[in-house]
C-alpha cells in the first residue's frame, strides 16, 4: 500500500497534502475490500502503519519501551486490540475479499501484535526473575509460545495464503538481530530465565508500598500456618483478578490458622485503612456470620464478621443479599494503627475464626487507594526464599 501512495504522489506531487492524505487510503481500501468496509479497513491500516512507524520488527526488543511506567503494557495492549479488530473485520468480509485482506492487513497486524506480546513477555520475565518471583516462569512460557506463533504465521503466509502464491515472501529473519545485517542462520528465541522451585514452593512475598497503597493478591502471602488436618488451598480464577485462598476442608476447625503479608510502608505513616476482599460466602456454618481477625504484628487486632446479613431475612434480601451476591465479593474496611517499626517493614496477619472464608485480595491504604472494581493493580513485590524454597 505505501508503494502505491508514493507512486501516486510522485506522478502528481500536488494531488495530495496533509489535508487530504487519508483520501488515498480510503480509496485504496474501497478498491480492495468494497465500499462498505472501506472506512474500518482504512482506520486499521492507518493505525498499524502508525504503530510500525515507531520501530521496525527487527529493531524491536525487550528494552524498546519502558516497563515500570506502564508504557510497554500500553503499546502491547494497543496492538492486541488492533488485532482483535482486524480479525473481526476479516470474519465479516465477503469470501472474495479475504485473501487480499489477510495479505495486506490481517497478517501484518497479527505478526506485529505477536512480536509486541513476545518482547513484553520477555521484559516481564526478566523483571520477575530478578525479584525471585515464580511468575517469571509464566512469562517465559508466553515468550516461547509467541516465538512459535511467529513461525506459524509466516508459514501460513508462505504455504497457505492464496494457495501458496506468495511462498517465500515471509522468510526473512527478524527475531534476534544484533547488527544491521541478518547474517545469522535462523530467528533466535529471546533469552528467558526460569526459577527452579519445589512443586509446593509457596510464600515469601515482600511488597513495597507504591504511591500510598499496597495492593496484594491473597495467594501472595509471606507466611502461613494451618490448623490440624487442614491446608491453605489456592482456588485458581476464583478472584476478580487472580485467585482465592481458603482453608480446606471446611469441616475442620480453623483454630491456629493464619496468613501473613509483609510490606514496606514509609515510616511517617501512623494509621492505614486495610481493605479485605473475600468471596460472598453465605453464613452456612454459623448463622450469626463467619468471622476473621485482621491486625499488624505487634499492634491491635480487629474481628470482622463479613456475612452476618447475607440471608433471606425480609430486611436483608433486597438491601444486602441480592446486591452482594451479584457483586460476588464482600469488601470490608478496617482502620488500624501501625506499630513502631524502625525499618518500615510491617506484617499484616489474617486469621479465620471459622473456615469457609475465601480471601481474594488485601489492600493497605495510606493515602493512595482509588476505589475501583478490581481493587487496583497489585503492588511491586519480591519473593524471598523460605525453608529452602
């Protein structure tokens, strides 16, 4: 497409200027994909040309964009969104237009979106590996998956698109450049690191307060203790963002069980608001409600009964029960004073009084919490080794 634009401008330099430049793109898309689809095709084509103008595929790597500020996530998400939009239009096209659309729009968008996903995953892998965070392994998997998908996308272009008409077009190496030329035998898998750990390695997370808040997934605790014949169990995808953690089985006493969360908070802070998010479990074990305690080591401890009104009493059905069950969670705020800690390191402890409590997320607010449906992004953390893990 850019070649046709340049040729037209060279043939008649006065025909196009900044004010009517997009007319060429729309006319081209109408010619290739039909008048009805021209506007959307033009939009997607212009956007992927804009995104590709930032950096070419062979120059893109894990350090191109800034990770800590969220820039890397932003640009990767932009391309992922564009891929979804291109695929949606492709599926709506008449069959006669699909080959051309796949060659000119869908493949370039998919290929670049995949590369952005791969290098963003590599950047995350390196960051989390340095923090001894086992989630580094998940990002390593994503890098390898995206690398394999790149090869498959190029193979499809060469061998399947238009019945193999363009075989050989997508053979140039583009992953693993170290200099201006491509004098290496094949695309190279970006370097990733993995954390070797026992199958049951858990705990050890240390959070850093960031902009007035510490937001923590319940499964990322520092340490835990169990009651006799029980075990803390992670329930995948139970939470709004990651998971739920519950003491199992529900038929055993919870006495002696706890989860603790370690964090760094500036020493000038005296009090905090702690938000504990749990599953909206009905009070089936204790009709008066299920309870847990929350407090900092060396400080006060408060008891929370989170589901006392989750019942069908006439005063509660429409006021509490239905809205809470619809939201799936119960968020409780507890105001706590911080004990004296010379190094600014604090440990928050949750203790279930009854079992059948599913913890999802814990947020410690000292001025930066913004009320949101997902309770903010998880704060930066490192994972220390515990008991040889």
